[in-house]
């Protein structure tokens, strides 16, 4: 994932849902493992070469939370406006 992100020549943002990345890794579900998620997120953050145009943000939501979706839409709109300039 980091290699693909690092090869990007366009502005992009990557959002990490800190509370889980699938329906079956939410609290109480069979693949819930906060330690494994944290390892994935930390490795991704260290492997991505952050620039002003390439950023990773952690968000305190599960991937299926409406707040996570709203944050993604807001980030997309911001990037879209910036690319039109």
C-alpha cells in the first residue's frame, strides 16, 4: 500500500480508521485485534513518505461509522478544490 501511495504524483490523503478496518474487526467481532491494527497503522505511517501533498491522518472512527464517511467526503472535496486551482 505504501509503495503505491509513494508513487503518486498527485495530491492525496489517506485516512486511517483507528477503531477498525472491516465489519468483522469491530469490538466484539472475531477479528478484533487492536494490537494488530496499531501495528498496521504504524507501519503504514512510517513507510509513506509524507509531503505537503501526501498525508496520512488517523481518525477516531471505525471504517463503517458515518463520521468516517463524512470525513472522507470532506477530505475529497478539499483535494478536489485544490486540484482545480
